[in-house]
C-alpha cells in the first residue's frame, strides 16, 4: 500500500479550541485565516494550520467555503457528533480502510496503525502529532449518532401517526380473529340456529 499523508496540527490543542468556537460563531462565507483571527480570536502562526486541517476533514472546501458538514457540526448535539465522526473518517480514510473502528483503538494501537499507513518511524514526532490531532477531533465525535435534522424525524413521526388515523381524525383499529367451533353431532336445525344467534349477539356486534 502506498504511504499516506494524514492531517495534523502541530499545536493540536487548537483543533479543539477552534471547533468549540465554531459552534458559537456565525457561519462565514469563507473560512480564512482572517476569520480565524478576527472572529474566532485565534491569531498567530500556531493557529494557521487549522484552516488546511479543516479542508482535509471536509469541513471547508478548497476555496475556503464552509461545507454542509461544517453546518451540521453547528447543529444539534447529535448532528455535531455525527459531523465530527464523518470528518474523522474523511480526513483519516486510510486508517479506516484498514480498521473501521480506528476511533476505538488505544493511543498505542492507533500510533501503530498510523506507522503502518504512513511509513513513519514509530518514535517520530509526526506520528504522535497525527495521533493527538485524531484524538482531538474524535473528542467531538459520536459514532452512533445521526446527522438527521430533528424536524425531519418529527415529520416522519407525524406521518406515522396520520396513518393510524381515519379521515375524521379518529383512531382506526383493525381486528382479525378466528373462531373454531366444534358443533354437536345433531341434525336438529334449531340447535345450530341457537348457536349462531348467540355468536351474533355476543361476539359479532
């Protein structure tokens, strides 16, 4: 397998800091170094790698425009967790190609996987920075969450409710049952009439 280049930020603490600030700030038309500095309050050289990192994880496009994944991250808790999980799988796809549960690995096992994918030395600083950056993004991820808009879920629930209601708004209940009768061995029609009359009066009304 060809050696892969995985994203990382040297000051990996800035990943968490930037993502926390993104939740509160309005969505810009372009996520630039200027936006990072003036709107998110993250200036200086150590913060600049956040922009290319966001591009690698699919949060912003090549032109700096925020993607749908970025907007999902700013949504509900479930949407945020799902968006972070998707960003992790986008930016670190080579890891997930080998282990689809890379996010569940202990840091030592994660580093071993990074070494396998990148060809870096186990003790290299790059491997450690990649692992730390991975974990920083993963701290926001919920791998069991869905990014579905709650309004869509509510709409489907209402549709399901409507299916159980009639046009007059009243609940319609369908009931099917089977009755097995053991009729007496008789040729007296009056006996059968009495049996079916009783069924009609007590069960079929």
